[in-house]
């Protein structure tokens, strides 16, 4: 016969076992998994340390680091020098959302102001442009909706780019701008943010050649992705030549310094800044490592590498490709 004391003892034992099980499941199990991961990472570091000791036996660490910096620094200088060629200049200038102001109201104020200024510039130069928000929402469409500050600044950034590119045509003496379409940005080569803009406009051949030459000599990066030129006026009686119907895709690029892997290199959980070497690294010093050892060091520090995935080309704005079809 089961007594009352036995039942109480069994219940207490069950509660104790359940408590231990809960502590193990929700505390110790997670800690043990983290410990196993740390142990595997420690084994990996030990393996790399043994490989480094074998590769650079009797080599001074300061000379190893100097050799590595000397090999990487020319790349850093080259990247920094060429990055100025991929500076966006004032393409994306806009007034950011002030602190304490509702982002939607700021957008509804800035959008018409930017478009009205663009229209005034076009009127002064005698160029006909369409009313467009460059694919961004209108202020009226945001009624009753709550929008984020980041969304508003992204929209204003695209509108600023569209205005900048339209002014590029206006300043080049385009007689009419029919369409300006902005592609989504894409990252190529890990450090460049590429953006393609589609244009449909009318301009004389002389002015278009001057525009292309200006872009070729410009300090900023431009490249023509596609170009179609038509002459709808075979008998044009006026001087200066007929206005040509031009459709083109122009790509510009911006350097992304945060994604550049040449400025710093992680070594053992720390970063070594690739400052310029003050002279031949370890010249004449005892234990100077060979070039093959330096190459081996760079491969070891870099670790296993996989080919970067190719950037997927963004979809073009709907309907723009019809300008390139016959």
C-alpha cells in the first residue's frame, strides 16, 4: 500500500528531476553547443598557428608584417587613387529629413521644389521636358500613409539623380527630353555601386558629339551601355542640322569604401592597417623572408576563398526597351 509520504517523496523527486532537466535544456545545452563551437574554432586556430610556424620558421614577426604591408600597399594606393574617378560629385544632393519633422511632410515639400527648379532651368534653356518623378511616388500618393525616413531619403536621392541627369541634357542643348528612367542600383566588383539611366531625347548631332566628348573627358565615370540614333527629318532646311531622336543607356558608378578589403586585413581577430612602408621592409635584416614566404603568408591570412557571385542585372523600367526596337 502506497503511503502518503511515498507519494510526496515521489512528487518531490519528479520535481527535482524536471528542474534539472529544464536547467540542462534551456541553459547548459546552449552553453555546451557554444563551447563545442569555440573548441572547433580553437582547433582551427591551432592548425593555422602550426602551419605558420612551419612556413615562417626562424622569421621575425615585424619583418613578416612589413613584407605583407609592402605587398598590399601599392594596391591600396591604386584603389584610393582610382576611387576619385568614381565619386558621385553632386549627383545625389538633397536636403535630408530634419530631426523632429515627419518624413512624409518633408518629401511633399521637397519633391515639388526640386521638380519646379528643374522646370525653370529647362525653360531658361528652351528645352521641353516631361513632368516626371523619375519613378518615385508623388506627394499626393502618400496621403493617409506612414513612411519611414530612410524611404524618403532614398526617393529624394533618386529624384536628385534624375534632375542631375536631365540638367546634363539641358546644358548640352537638347531641344526635348522625352523620358528619363532610373534603373535600380547594383554592386559590381564588390566595391562599385553601378546605376544605369535610360534617356530618350532630341538633340543635334553636333551637340550630342560635344556631350559625348564632355563625358569622355569628365573626371567622373560614365559608360554608354546602349545607343540608338535616328534622323526623322531627312529634309531639314535650317542650319545646325536636324534634331536627332536619341535613345541611350548611360551607366555611372560610385565607389563603396566600406566594402573595400584592401584598407584593412583581419589577422588573428585584429586589423592591420596597411600604412605605407618607410623603406624596403627588413632590408639587410637577419631572417628576412623570401617572396614565396610572403605569398604564402598572404594566402594563409586570406583563408579559403570562394568566387564572388556575379551581380544580377536589375530589371529595366517597364516599357523603356521599346525605344531600342524597330
